[in-house]
C-alpha cells in the first residue's frame, strides 16, 4: 500500500473493533484473516484491521464468551481457526449496536447542531 493510501485510512476508535468483529461473525463462522478483510471491504477500504489488534481482540471476545474458536481448513487449504458468534455474543452485539447508534447520534448533534434543530 502506498503512503498516500495509508494516510487516507481511518484508525478505529477504541472499543469499536469488538463491535465490528461481532457484526462480521453474525454472517457465520470465519477465520481471522477473513474477518479483517471483511471489515476492510465493507468499509470501502477505509478501515484496516492490523493483526496486532485483531488477534488480541479475538482472544478477548473468546474470554468473554461472545465467540468460540475451532480448528478448520481455510479456502486455500491451510489450517486456520474459525471464529463463531455465541448466543451471548449475539445479545452483546445488539447491546453494542444500540450503544454505538446513541454515540454516533450524540457526535452528530455536536458536529452539526443546526441540522438537528431543523429536524425537530
């Protein structure tokens, strides 16, 4: 990736990676590299998840009981861990999504106060 592209990427806010991982796993079990690529693709290449952030987050989510991991074979015939959302993780995803929506709306009200007043 070129330097210009690196500057155009957006770093994830602390705490949002867990939400993005849970949302990605809602579609079904997937290995770590595919999680990172899905987040990158679905953000139109704006968000990039580095391995140094992804795997600690996956371990944290396993510890909390929100996801599980099992060994499997990836699409290019390599051994990989596949991560799956648990029932507890689904509940947490709903909770975190609600919290994120409230957070984003609050930031919007601060950044664009005139737009919010005209909607009322």
